[in-house]
């Protein structure tokens, strides 16, 4: 664990991830497990949210109770696989604002190509959590964060299910101010830019399009 990268080693996270890695795991189970893991990862990525207090009348007496401070945070799904993480995080933070960044990877150059961008207003006043299950080459993730910063975001965290060392290094180079929270740091990328040992294409396995 470093200041830039946090690996969530919670036993439930690791157990569920191992089931997801199994090629025999069904689309239905994969989708449910991703939702469950996203809840657990969300606890870590939101650990240091700013707090304040407000007066609450309990059944016994008033008290100054801790509550979240500032504007509601923004969850940004990097399409399409980011939606699998988004569903789980929204269960934990249902009042969050939601945005979408549409990027696909050119399979020849491995470079990201943008096709959609719609995010909440006032990103500069919000904690922004970018969601994408796979941090592989890091090119799409870095490009998505570029777009978020151009839209005014200045407090961004990146949450993913799996990361490759190459992707972590790319993000650290491009955006050293963006902490990464992940369930595992795998060994490497293969020649096609897929994380190894990984779990295959998260979007295909989540939506059953393989």
C-alpha cells in the first residue's frame, strides 16, 4: 500500500474476487459479486469524507451528531463496465450525483476514443469518484480523469476492481494527485493489453456479450 495506491485486502473482497476470476462463474453471479464488492470498496474510497455536526433530537435528548459536510459527492461511471461498480456504490450513497464518461479502446493502438461525456454541475465543489473495474494500460482512465479535470473537478479518487502495474504507473505519471483504490494488483498486461491473470473482459462478463 502506498499513498497513491490502496489495495483492499478484506477477506470478503478477496473471496468474492476469486469467484469472479473463475471462467465458469455465470453472468448473473459475476454481476452480483461485482455489486457486492463495489459496496466494500466504497467503504474504503469514502473513508476520509469531510464531516460536520448537526443537532439531532434522539428519543432521550438532543445531541450534536456527525454528518457529511459539503455538497453531495459525484460518482462517474467510465462506460460501459463502470456501471457494474456504480450500482453497488449507489446503494451505499443513494444521494450521490452521477455522471458518465464514454470511452472505448482502439484494439490496435490501445488508445482511448471518447464518444460520450455527461457529468454533474459544480464538480469543483464535490468529491469525484471515478469508477472502472479494470485499470489495465491506464490510458482510458487517465483520459477520463483529464476530462473530469477539464470540467472543473479537483478532488478525484479512482476506484477499480483490478489493476495492473502498468496502469498504476500510467495513472501516477499522469495524475499523481488521484488516489487509486482496488481489490487487487495483478502481475502484468499481456500483448493485447489485458490484465493477467485477471478475469477477462469485465464488460463482456457482466453483460453476457462474449
